[in-house]
């Protein structure tokens, strides 16, 4: 979509709603093919939007129900409604500034917690689309400005209760997790940002190393690892001007629009946990912590707070074993069928003897990748058997498990 094209003009009337009703049972792929060469540009836009709705229904259900607009790129880069709503729930105030508005899903959520939201975005077409979407929602307290973050801050004279920034990590066409390669460059811009607020919220790549964030950015008060249905989606950094104490580090998992689990911990530079499992070969249950706990490096602290005795298989293995089952454990629990020191030939013969030709494979702190393990053991993916591979000291370990009833 070119910036000069006002795509919203095609959707102002009720024609799009009529198009949806007419084609709601039509396969989106066939629909796109049918209208891809149409001389009617409006119908081509309608078909493209309807195809995007099929992808977006889980991520942005309200946007789909309100017949909002987005491009494939804008959809991919946008926050989900669930994560946007969670972020907004942690903040409140009179006014806030979003320095990289994008499609505006975060703006939509923040508008319910702040009296006024100022959102800057250099892409004029994206701003036009965002304004259309806010109108579809009946929102009138968001003001979108066609500027870059740097342009706005250089001429700004107002203070804000919060400044939010989710920098564009695809601005060069290649996805990056580095601050210096994002637009705008967060590190360079922070001194200027703090002239207009005491509180800053940064959304960074979920692939970003937490220790690297702490080393590069000062004044971090709270770090939140946010997962949705056990898949890490966002890494949030809450900054407070002048804050020097140890950051709080939380693991959060969302299910729909609710918080399913939240574990509050503290950041630590020391990631090596000294405890090792005793008699791992006689344990009954195998514990795999939730993704947010693992990413936040809070799994060890969390397991030590459980009512039952849970031992780590090996230092930083992120896998745990126990003689007891904790029904409230946040993660997955399996019944251990067997366990042994890993030997490819023996495990292959073991699978052959039991008639196991496919299994779900997970590995942590293990020298071989999942792909290599599949080739070594000649296993397909799936089935009711779960194979876990890890290390304890100098020993490579293999666990054959099944879901605990």
C-alpha cells in the first residue's frame, strides 16, 4: 500500500459489510485469486481484507468484529489485543505519548486507561488506517501525528505521565532484536525522552537477552516477560527516571483477556543455580516450567516455592523431577516411563523394542539439536510419547515420559 493511497475511502460505505455477508463462506484463497486481477480496485481491497480477518480473529477479535482495517505487515507487527490490554492494565494517568504508533492496537488499549493519548507515526497511510479503526471503536481521545519520534520530541513542550515505545524492528526490511538497528534507536533517544516524563515503558523483542537489556539501559524498575497461552510474546521494560535499585522480574501468562498466572521475582545477574537433583533415576514425575518462567529465569526460584519437593535435573537444565505431583504447578507435568544416560544406539533399540516410531522431543542444555536427535533416533514428530534430553554435570540424560493423568 502506498502512502498516498487512502484505502479507508473504500470502506466508508456499507459495501464492505455487504461483501462480507456475500462471501463469508467462500474460501479466502479462492476469493483472493478471483479478485486479484479485477479492474475494480475496491473489490481487490475487500478480498484482501477479508482474507486477513481469518488470520486475525484470534489475535485481534475486536478489530475483526468492528470491521477495522490493516495490512499484512501492520498485522504482523501489531500487538495482540490480549497483550495490549495487559500492558495498559499496568498503567494509568491523564496523558501518555506513544512514540511509534504503528497500527494502533496499543493506543486502543491505552486509551481506556488515559484521558488523552498522543501517538506519533511517520507513515501517513498507517495513521489514516489507525484513525479509521479508532472511529470504528468509537474512540475519540487518541490523536495521531504524522511525525517521527525524533521530530516530535525536538519540538515538544508538554510533559507526559507515561511515554511508551515499541521501536520498529523491521525498518530495514530485515527483522532485528538490536536496539541500535531499531527505529528509533531507544538507547540514543532515552535522555531526550526523560526530559518529558518520569516513567517510560519499552516493548522490546521477546528474543532479547534480559541481561543485555539491564546492561544497556539504566533506570529499569520492572521487567515483565509476557506469554500468551504459554508462548512468550513480549518483553516489557518499565523505566523510572533515577531508579537505581534491583529490578523486579515477573513472569506472566495470559489466556484470552485474563491473567492465568503471574510469578513475581527479582532480577539477578547470577543465573547458575547450584542445586542438583538427587536420585533422578528413581523419580516419578517430570516437570517442565511454563515458557514465561524459563525466559525470565525464574523457574528455579518458583519451583523452590512449591509445596512438594522438586529437584532440578541439572544446573540450568530448566527441567525438574519429583517423587510427588503438584496439581497447581505452572507448566507441564509428565509421568516418567524410564530414564537413563543418553546413548543413541541404546535409545534407538529401546524405541524399537517398544514400537515407538514418533515422539515429541524437547531438549535443554544438550549438545544436539532436535533435528539431529530425530535423525539419530529415526523418529517422526508427534504421538503420545515425550522424550526430554538434558545434561546433569558431565552426563547427558534421556527421559521418556507420558502425560500425567
